[in-house]
């Protein structure tokens, strides 16, 4: 998705800017072979594919930027060690690909160890396949973001976060983990001071034959597992002391074991939907988790356990993107606290109370598709900014803004859903005092 920016200034600024949303990219492919030290550089579509023929590294103080549409091919067993910064930020229309030579030629890993003064790395709209451990986060104080990425055919872990003596705070949202041996491992290693305070939100874990999310032994931390779907996973979530995990607003369906723990922590498993699992809770005392209590009902009146977990069919509208049917008991059934309120309608349904599953809570906004429209932005009368959506095809659109534009999914809704068959103009009266705004038109299902 590309975004339109208008920066306000003193007085009435007049601007006329057109931006195409979506469309296709074209370039001439030319192999670029990579080995050894990688200086500060940008990998572009014109140099794609980039072929990793030997182990390579990005040193501290160096930055590797990878543009949308780039393909990175690792030869068998190769890895990239990043001690500086890697910024791999694709787009919905032009994702970045990290892959092996063939589906059976596996590369090793993207190993990231950030120095104390090095900015965090980030990945968005990337596809990872044929890796041993696709992303390995190690030791350093870091808040790496992994957003809207797809992982498949990884034979170790898709993401392996190892704290050692430091604090890792990765944020993994709106990603898919499919047909890989294991999903995400949060590993405190053997140091009591090692913390892994990860947030895993609005991800799909499907057909993971090992463990979808594993809080491995050692260390401490308070990971948050929010609004994910675990489907057809032998072990969906495994944790043990000294991790104290918050597990809310998730769907666990058709798993052998949904949630298991060793020890006494990670007791806050609430507002989830469990359906057709062989075992819902392993290592939890009977009579509390997963046991429907007399008179216990959730916000919708569905019978639940004392922590508002429901044991019913989530009623997906379809099993491709796992949207909820209009009569799903997961709508408005999640944690009603302000931090978890739905932020985008659709994909969320009902009221602002959290919808259990992928499309509930504030991070559900990351699942919205990009639009196929042209913007026109111009100054209008009385100091309002005119933002016009020129649709290439008629559809249901919503206008949103963010300020400033960053690697986030925090967009604010400007309009309700509007059926746009001809140019539609919205007058943004707040822009003179807003400083800087980026706009996007969202094409809704």
C-alpha cells in the first residue's frame, strides 16, 4: 500500500497531488550475488534476485534496506548475521521474499543481534520459506517488529527469540505460520535475568506439526498471546515457569493440546474460544479452566468457565482467511478492557468489544487489504483539506489517516464505509492543526 502525505504549514497551503494505490511494478531482473560483509546499502527490485552464495553479515553501524518486491534467495545452509540494522519493508502489492533455492534446499537463518545503540530491525509484508530458523533474535535489548509476514516450510522455528542475559520485546502481528515444523519459540535460556516480553497478536498458526508457540525453559517474562487462531496444531501453546503468560481472545480449534503448562504461572487464560480439541488444558487444575460453571455466561450470554472461556464452534464464515460469520459466538466475546477494543469495522464485527480471533482488537487493522484507487488532495475553502477518492472500480471504501507514518498499523478512521462509484471528496477540517497526516483509502470486502 502506498500512502499520501500532506504536511500542514502556517496559513492556507495549496497542494494538488495524485497517487496511484496498488497497480503493478515492473523491472528487469538481474542476479546480484552476495557474500561476506554487507555495507550500508539498499537492495532494489532492479538488482533482484539477490542470491546469498556465502555467509554474509551486516556489521554494527551499517543498515541494509530492502525495498518492496525484492527476492532474496539463500543457497543451501547459508545465513545472514545482522549486528547493525535490517529494514525489510514490503507492501501488500509487492512483498519481499526470503527463500531457498528449491523447496527442499534449506537455508539457515537471519540471525539478529542488536547492539545497545543500534536501532531496531523490522520486517513487514515479507514471505519466508525453506529456512531452518527464519528469524533468530538473540541476546540484545531489542523490540524487533515482524508485521504482516508469511512463514511456510521452515524446518526448525519460524521465529526463535533467545534472550540470554538481555530483554527481548519482539512484536509479531498479523502474520501467518503454515506448514512449518514449529512456529514461534520464546527462549529465556539459562539466566534468571533473561526476559522475553513478546507480543503475539492476530496471527494464524495452522497445520504446525510441532509446537505453534513455545515458551521454552529458563528466564522470565510476561508474553502476551492475543487474538490469534490456532488451527490443526498438535500443541498450540506450551509454557512453563518462570514465564507468566497472558492468553486472551484466541481461538483454539482442532488441536491435540490447546494450552499446556508446567508450574503454576500463566494462569490468566481468559476470553478464548476452544473447539474440537482433544485436550483444552493440560497442567491446569480441574474445575477452573475449561470447566463451564453454573450460571457463568459471557457478554453474549454464552455459557463459559470462570475466566470467560467458551467451548463452542467459532463459526467461521470461511476457512481461507477465517473471518467470522455474522452469527459467530466469538463476536464481542473477548476482553472488554479498553486496551483490547476493536479498532476497524470491518474486519471486526458487532460493537467495539473485542472479537475473539484474528479480526478483533486494535491490531486487526493490519489485515485490511490495500485499495485500488487514486487520491487527489487539495486545499479547499475555509481551510479544510479536500481528500478525493477516485475508484478504479466501484466498491466499499473507508478513508483513514495516520500521523506520522511509521511501521505501525495505527490508522484512524475518518469516514464511515462509503459506496464509491464516482469520485468522492472528504473535507478534513482538522488538518491545519494536525501537523502532518498520511491518508489511505481502504477497499473493504
